[in-house]
């Protein structure tokens, strides 16, 4: 017998029921065998073996739990790998199993339009946009086949790690003017290298999820790149000191967009035809990026656009998809704009620092990285030194099939475990990164006699009403201040917050286990970037919690101790900013230079 009833009872007590524990238990029981075979984009196959104890079903509650578990396994696989066709093989003819499998088509929106798809179907939207981008117009399909699964040959990763490819990232840095852009959900960070010198760093706060048009996402990025282009141009020609002073204020301090625009216009008029373009712009964006195009479209950052009833979303999203073409005007002749997913940029950056530290032999197993900030980002450099062309939307992985009470809240309610984009409960989005910290801090502090919850309200971070508990977003966005406040309390010894970060670590460990289960990366190390790991104590608690889940996994933080490339060492020495803050932006400089250099070599 399985622990099916125990899992349901835990969920009813609002306890998490992790998918790793469910899978481990079901594989040991006398369940019905299922084989999932996913046809990858490149024509290779991925095979996943599961068991489902459907013969134990005696209630609708049990049937729903098993259905949700199977759908979570399918959803996580598709969110990670994409693919063009999923086949589910079974020899069983159980009535309960048949009813569950019949629900797959409708649950994943097979045969529906992208606009009609909700919940699980959102991953199919991403897959179909990927298929479109690669000229494969056939819609994604799911088939249930009642026969023995055929043998398949799974994808074999090329183990000829191309170190020489990475080394091109350093070529010509001393001769070029390069920009790196890290686009997040709370802020945008930019870095500029002028002939090998890290000259300017810029941080800009925003809340893209509230935007209703693509141009609202695009224009701030353009504005900031124009600002830094104007500033470096002023260093290379004679302009009035007041022009430079206005630009410096816009770079170094908070300025409203209209103030930044005014400073840029004055500088551009003063510079005339002496404006210097970037040789390359490297940019990481928190969405699926394939072959230099943003093609996912189901992330939190585009929620406001996606929910705008006055537009056709597919048409509107295509404007953002071509961000590289929009930004090319800020490059010099022969220059280029090169995009990557934010997690992929983290893995790339971690790989470069290894090479610079003369530890390139460690790259033989590839590199796996996560960013923990507003969201969870995931990146993978495989053993051949490449970024696999897969969605890798790990933040969407369903890890908790319990916590039934927390499912009742609206996704925007800080107590909710429901995904902002899909509404699905139990995804990593609400267990790691910023949302996880907020949720657990509130859950823990409201459960007993604790002043933390009241302090968060009194200090203007959160508010409660008849609808729930929410972040304060007006007149000021309090996401970043609240996270900093909670991390500071943790550092000062607050036991509730220490437990919160330990629990975030346990969820991080589950994320590690799930990526191992689906992707089988050769490396066991995970390099962590982002706001949540910049505090040493918070990171140590995350690490401890993750190790409780799987002691074989290794976890390191991308901080000052792991800065080895020349530009990263310059960032380390910066008096105002840290490696933890701007590592992605500096990595994006190297990434843009690598792509430019590789293009030149063709």
C-alpha cells in the first residue's frame, strides 16, 4: 500500500506534500505503470517512468489527488523540456486511470486557442510559440496509448566541452565599448565597460507586471541604454560640464523618467553626430529566450499585457519578442544585441568565473545556476558548453500537492501558494525567492503570538482587508524594502525569519531534486545568484535547508569570493555596489562580447 491517505491528511492540515516524496513512495508500491515519452524539439526522445496506485482509489478525493500528481509530473516535464508530442503508454485498463487520462486533453488545452488556455495549458502556449519560432507549425499533442512503451534512444549530450568557445568572451574587451543589461521583476541593472574598464553602473526600479502594453516594457530599457550611451559619448568629446553633471545625476541617483529623458536629449543635442554606439549589448530577460528571441510570453512580467482585453496578445507580444531588433540602433556599425534567459546568463557567468579562476576542468560536467530575486530563474550550461534550447521554466514546477488551505487565496494574496500566471497551486514561484519569503513570514508570524506581522503592517510594507493580505505597491513599491527588512531581521537573530530561510532552503532542495529527475545534469553543484543570497547568513540557512533534502547536492553563492574575471574584480572593488547585485550585468557584458566575437569568426 502507498501513503496516499497520509499525503491527503497532511494536505488537509495545510502542510506541504512534496512531489519528490510522493514519487518515491508510489514507485515502491504496487501501482499501475505509466511511461511518458516526450518527443523533443530536436527529434530525440525523453522517457520518464511513473507509477500510480489507482487500484487503491476508494473516494473521489483520492482520485483527484492522483490526478493532480500525474498532471504535475506532465506539467513539470513540459515546463522544463517543451517538446512537440507527448505519448503516455500503459497496459492497464483501470476505470479510474482511464478517467484521469481522459482529463489530460482538456486540462492542458489541447485543441484550444492560446487565449482560451488556462492553468496547465499555459505551458502548451510556450511550447507552441517555440514551435512557431522554429518553423514547426504543427500544434502540440498528447496521446494516450494502451500498449507497451517502445524502446527509445534518449538525447546524449556531447561531452567535448568547448573551452575555446568560452575563451572568446575575453577577446577584444580592451578594444570595445560594451553594455550588459540584467532585466528583473523589481529592477533593471546595467553595466558599461569602456575598453576594459567598468565605467558605469545603473539600477532602475520598476514593476513590469502592471504594464498593459509591450512598449511599457521596452521603453524603460531603451531609455536606460540611451542614457549610458550618452554618458560614455560625453567622455569622448567636448561638452559642457553641466551636460555631464545632469547625466551623472540620472545615472547615480533616482530620477523620474522625464528627468532622465531631458538629460539625454540635452546631451544628444550637444553631441550631435559624435554619439558613440555600443559594440555589443548583452541582455538577460526573465522569460524563455531561444536564438536571440523572447518567445515564452507566460511570465509574471507580462501578466498585465496578457490580461489586457483591448489588445490581441499574440500580436502585442511579438513586439517584445523582437527586442534585439529594437535595440540595435544603439550599437555601432557591425555591433549586435544578444539576448539570453536570466538563468542562462547566471550559468554562463558562473562558467566564466570558473575559467578565470583556472578551474576550467570543473566545467566538464557543465554548470547549473539559479537566480533568487523577484522570481526563480534557472540556467544550464550543458557538458558541451551550450545553453540547451528548452523552456527550462523551473519556477513553474509544481512541488507541493498539499497545503490545501493556502490554495483558497487569490494569487496576489501573500498567503497564497497559487501561481501568479497560471493560478496553479504549489509551484516553486511561491516557495522560493521573494514570494516564498513573504508568504512564510506571514504564515509563521500569524500562527502565534508574534509582533512581526503587526510590524510589517505598521511599517507600511503590507496591508490587510476583507479580501486578504497584500503588498503595499502605491505610492511606493515595497517589495524590495520588505525583503531587505526581513533579511536584516534574520541577520539580527530573529528565530522566525531563520526558520523562514531554512524552509526556503528545503524548497530549494526540492527544486534541485526535480531538475535532476527531469534533466539529469552531470553537475551536482548549483550556483546561486540574486538578492536572497547576498546576505551570508541567509545564504547559509538556505544551504542548510537544501542539504536536508539531498546531501549529495552542492550549493555555492556568486559573491565577492567567486569574482575572478577582470570586470568582476573591478565590480568587487566598487565602493557602492556588490558582486551579488551586478554580477548578471557584468556577465551580460561578456556574453555580448562572446556572441559578437563568435559572429566575427564565422
